[in-house]
C-alpha cells in the first residue's frame, strides 16, 4: 500500500471557453395561412405559425407555458382538405398546409362555443371575453329566449368554495380549460392536488375525493390562480376587495421586483392599490420561472402591509 | 318499445332504489334486458334478456349463474361466413372450434409470414367495421413499419353505440375466432402483447373470451412461443367501466393506461402514438374476425363478395319494429329493404316511418331510402352512415321526437366533458328537445338545435 501524500490540484484554466455543441438548423416547413406564405420550424403549431404572421387567433384554454389540451375549441381554424376544424393551439404544421383562420364555418363554431360558455358559466371576471363575444356576434341569452325561463337553462352556478385563507375557488366561473390541472401537475408544480372529476356537464375540477383544500395535497403555490383565464381561482385579497366593490385595477401600480425569500430570485410583479399590496403575479415570459412561484412569493406579502402597531 | 318501462316499474316496486335505469345494455335483439350484480365476497355479474321481474328475483337468489337464452345469428342463409360457426360449434370448446375450421387461418399466417399477411389484408380491401371504415391493411402496414418498440394490438370490444350488439354476439358465440384474429394481428405487426377492451355491460362476453384465452394458452396458441414460431404473443382482458366515450380508440388507450377516459388529439394517430405512446393497431371485433376468412380464401378472392367500394359481408344489428330482431350477416351492397325483409319485415302490416342507421350517432332515413345499398359508398351517397351496423326500425306508430329526445339525453349523459361544443352543446340540445310539448315539433328548429350539431361536426 502506498503512503503518497494525498494532494489536490486544480485543473489548468482553459485557454478557450469551449463552444456549445452545434445545434442543427431547424427544418423549416412551408405553409399558407390566409393566403400568405410562411415558413416555421417543424414541430411548431398552427398558432405559432399564425403569430409569425401577426394573425390573431382567439384562445381560452391555451397558454404558452402549458401543454395544449384543445378543450375550449375557440382557436379552431379551417385546414383545407380536412373533414373537421383543427385546434390551432395543438395542431402541428405540415408542409403544404393551406389554412384559413376566418371562414363562415370557423366563425360559427367560435360563436357557438362563446354562446355555450356564456349561457352556462359566469364570465363576469374573464378579461377579454366580452370583446370576443362582440366580435363573433355571440348572444348567450338566446337559449333562454327559446327555453323560456333562466331556470330551464342549465348552468354551473354554485356557491364559492372558501376553505382556506389564501385563495377562493368559484367554480361557477369555471370553463373547464384544464389549465389549473396542468399547472398543478406535470406542466409546472407536480403536486397533483386537483384533477377533472365527473363527466359531461357534471365534469368539474376536484381535489382528491372532493376534500377541502387544507385536507388535500395542495401546497398553495397559487400557480393555478396564475393560469386561470376567468377568475374562478382568485387570491383572497382580490376576492374580498371585489366583494366590497373596491377592486380598482386601473388605479393599481404594477412593479416588478425580486422575491426576497430565497436565492432562486424569482421575478415578482407586485400590484399595489391604496399603498397596499393586493396581488402578486410573475411574468410568464421569464425564461427561468415561466410565471410560477411558491407559496411565499405569491402569498407572503402581508407583513409589508402591516405597521408595527398591528 | 319492448316493455322496459313496465319492467322498471315492477323491479322498482320489488327492489326499490337498487334498480338503476340504463340507456343501453347492448341487447337490442332481445330486450328488455337487465344487468344484475349478485353482491358478496365474490360478486357475480350477468345479463338476462328478455327478462321479467320474477326472473330477476330468481336469478338473484339462485346459487349459480343463470343460463342466458341464445338469440341472434338467425336466418343467415347459405352466404353466412362470419357467423357460420354460431349455434353450430360449441363456443366453449377449443376442440369444437378446430373441428369447424378454427386456427387454420393462424396456421396459414405462420406459413406465409407477416408481410404476406398484411398484403392479403390489403388486397382484400377490408374496411373497419367499428364505424370509421378505415382500411385495415393500411393500419397494419403502418404499425409494422414503425421502428419504435414495443408494438401493441388492441381489440376494441367496447361496442357502446346504442343499437349495436354484433360484437357481443361474436364474443359470446365465437370467442376463439376473436382470439385467433387478434393473435394473427399481433404476429403480423410485430406485437408481443394484445389487449381486448370489453364493454363493462358484457359479463358473458368477458367470461367467454377469458375461457377462450385460457384454453388457447394451454394449447400453446398464446404465450412465449405461439404455435412453435418462437414468437411471443399474449392477450390481456380489460373491462370498460360503462363509459360510451371509451369506445373511441384514444380514450380507450387512456382507459387501459389507467387514465381518465378522454379522447386524445389526433394527429398523432395510434399507428405512431397509441397505447402507452407506442405504435398500436386498434381494430373492432368484427373487423378482426374478417381477417380469418381473408387468409383462408386469399385477399383477392375474399374481396369478390360485396361491392367495389365495400368488400365482404357485414353484420347488421336489426332491432325495433321488425318481426325477428337479431344479428344478420348480409353481403355489402344489398338494399336496406332486403335487410328489413330478412328480419321478417315490419309486424302487423304497419307502414315504415323511419330507420336509424349506424346507431345513436348515426342518421335517420325515411321510407324513400329503402333502396339504398348497404355499402359505405351507398350510405355516403345518401348522406347517411352505416356506422357500427345498426338498423333500428320505427313503424308509423313510433314517436320519433321522443326517440330524438332520448338520444339527446344519452349524449348529454355520455359526453366526457372535455370540449365545450359537446359538454355544453349536448345539454342545450337535450333541453330544447325535452322542453317541448308532447306531439309538437322542436322549438326554434332554425338555430337552437342545429347550431350545436354543426359545431360537433366541426369539432371531431
């Protein structure tokens, strides 16, 4: 057995910073959208291709940071030669595709989706939907006109679920876009506290066995709130201010800062109304966090609002 | 039509809340039907049809599974091919199946090899019998060529389209044929595992298939070395949980994988991204059973029956107002009038009002369509569909609006809830139909009911 002195030497400094491995140039796929030719990388979706042409396709269940589920069917477009309309959010481009983003069939389908949602879900806190309704001439009331009374038109109206101090779940506003399930699952948090339960019109977002949130696997990261497109999931301060008629987003100062809690350094967007922090969000286009936060970043701001005498 | 309401009243007065009404048990040839679960440490499930409240009570107390009267596969004539063993061979015996020509097709498949099997199936121009009419040969070829492994074969025996019962009769009365055909599909496309997804309301089918798999394994026709080929192939049974949507192939994959039964977005198609994300052949029971005769006759010879666009024969499920409801094998291209005639015509000299073709998701046609050829191209020309082979006949006394309202209620209940046009649209359709006065038409026929329908057509 040798008794050589154990020593440690640092490797000599590299003369050159090694270049990253070469990335193959993406294969470009040519297609035509609304009569305009475009080339996008293979694997891109129709909505990606539309964005390169600045063509606006309405969406509800789509978000860049989540896997498309194509559940809402607002983004449908017409692909020449296809029997059915294609959801632009998930359909991958194919060479030679000829796509129309507006046509009588597309418009009718979008209008109907908006009418069906508008007649069954409370969309009062869904930003952007009233503009969409107007653009497509959607009249959600027409079912009630035919069926007579409001009670003969089924809806998902139900009491707000308030079972914790951090956020409320108002499933009367839920369009079942699956975004919260994805954010809670493999697309972000991997907590799996919620899933879709039931079927048909009774399908709904549920914790395991429908237990209250404090009894569920929920870790209160609030990433579900961040992706909810209709305000069905809402942080308690915003919910209470809205209830009191004091929610005034137009007066709010919105400031980006860095979360003070740990070394990750997530970007926080702080919403301040009347010198009080009323909401914390995080930008989706942040390359590291993609809009996700943890319970401390999203909800741990109360101490700022307190004075010593509190 | 067949006294189900009376049966339900009788059962409810006897058993109270233990009775649950089902929209469909897949027994349209012999209603009214009851699916019974005898609770206990080893619960037993069985279907009785046709049945009375007395018989249900007796079955619940008896110590053994009651025998079910064999109906179906009647009056098939000399041209019978798919159904030729029914009521002839002993469906519970591998030896009897072999005596009646069983397992000759597998021997032929082993002799000619995988590529030649696919060539024969392609030459036969066999189209899928589950409803979508996709060329089976192309499906098999695509999977066989996929480099990703493993490959899977899935037999779709979920048969959930109301009015359809053909696959149930096939599984109950010729289960070895189903097993042999899945085995051939596995060997031809390079799969070592097959699944048969059996509708939850079909306990008899499940028993028959399980028995057949067991005997085939014991005889070396399934297992690590199929018939001395050195190739492994085995079949597992998966039972559906009573969801209509799980008859859709990608929802069926999700169900087998233990996930929520929701359809996936296509493309990618099952041949590339199927069960567990692997290349998968998924075929209907009747489609697979046709492969046996294709191999025995040769693809070209087999394709001589039927029409240019629809080779072979088809199993039609005749029910409703016909003298002898049942399963009938009819050569593609025969007329609708012929099919109704084979089932004895309409009873009591009544006039035809309408025929529902292809099941609840199919098309109503009127008496003017009686000369429509029962072929894919014939149905398409008449803006109808043969779907899963349902021919449900309504005579002049039937209340079609009531039938339509029931169908709307069925889809309302069976929507998986994933997409808006179906989840909410089926509710609005059902409301518009149920809110009407008896005998009156649809309220607001112009837009209220048709618009969701058009959105459904555009969505899937």
